[in-house]
C-alpha cells in the first residue's frame, strides 16, 4: 500500500500534549498515530454532520 502523505505540524497546549503522550504510551502507539486517528475521526464526524444538516435543510421537519 502506497499512502501519499503530507506533513502537518502544529502547536498544542502543554496539558493536551501530556495527556496525548500518556494515552499513546498506554496504548503503545506513537503520538503521531494517535493524532492521525483522532483527526481522521473528527473529520469523518464533521463530514457526516454536514450531510445530515444539508438533508434537514432540504427536507425541514414541518409541524413542530
């Protein structure tokens, strides 16, 4: 499998970094992997929410 990747670099508050590091250690995965998976889930949830929202806009609930 050949995954093309783009580098993402960002700053995080120290407390968030420490919590992320603790979870990655506990789960035995890299911080990078944990962040990638978390971001993937966030983007997927966002896209799903947008789809539901656009469907509600197309078919508003009448009578409430």
